C-alpha cells in the first residue's frame, strides 16, 4: 500500500489554521470585456466551467518554476470563493449560505497550449490544470460578497483593473448554476472569472493580484 496523499490547503487570514481544498472549479468568460478580448459574445451563453487539481494550489508569496510546455504563461486575476458547506440544485438565494470565505487568486494559463487545443477542437485541460497553476491568497472568512476593485500587477505595472460588479454572473448565480451540474461540498474552491487585460508573465517576474479588502495573491515565476 502507498501512503495517503496529503490534503492540499490554503492560508486563512489572521490565523494559523489552513483551509482544506477538495476541488477547484473555474468559471470561463465572466467579465464582458474579457469575453470580447477572447473572441466571444458576453450575451450569448450561460457560465461554463473547467477544473484544476486541488494540489495545483499555491500560497501567496511563493516562488514557482516556469511551467514546461509553454512559451506564453498568462496571468488571470480572479475572486476565489471557498465553500464551507455543500449542496445540489440550489437557488441563487440559498447559494451564499454555502460560502466560508473569499480570497484573491490567479488562474495561471499556458495560453499557447490553450490556443492550439482550441484550434484543434481538443480539450484544453493541460493549459489550465498544471502544477502550481492556482495561486490563492489568504482567505477572509465571511459570506458577504466582496466589493470594489480587482487588479493585477506584473513587476509593479498594472495589467488588469476592473470592478467586481462587472461580473456577468454574480457569485450567487455561479454557485447556483454549478450546483445544477455537480454536488458541491465543503472544501470546494470556485475561481469566478477574470477581467480584461490578461497577459504574459516572464521568467523572474513578480505577479500580484489585489482585491479590495482581501490579502493579495502574489507569485514569482522563476
């Protein structure tokens, strides 16, 4: 027999406790300008989801290797929702009761691999679900949805800057819609989509995601 793998965890703001991660779901194209940036129509489709492995999580402040099989690593600044309870077939007015807390996050993406997979009409799991691809800042406990700006800086230069209110699908709607597809459970993380301005992170650069009221999610790519 082999030893059971350790449960991935993320930091909790103001505490030595760690939040155990069960699954990671990500929402695609949830800001209108980013949807247009990627060639889509923000009015044409309901939210869609992809996943990352739980052990892709990286704490803020980490120094990670530049991922293999890409020459075009991109940042995607996102609000991350952590669930403290589960459920299925939820209505939006019940969805926020599942929320344990929120964090700033960065959905790292091998953009050239994703583009090639899309062009070939193949799955693009490996462009999203690779090692160290889910950077998550310290979680702030509470179910009230954060408000304010979401920004990304690469070596101090602002590359993404938007208001969380610009989400096409709000947090409650995302949770409710996802619960129609799978049974959600405590420990699930949901990356809620990125605004326009996604772009490259080069070797040695520092990328930091900031959301008003939350701890930053920073990573240096080596």
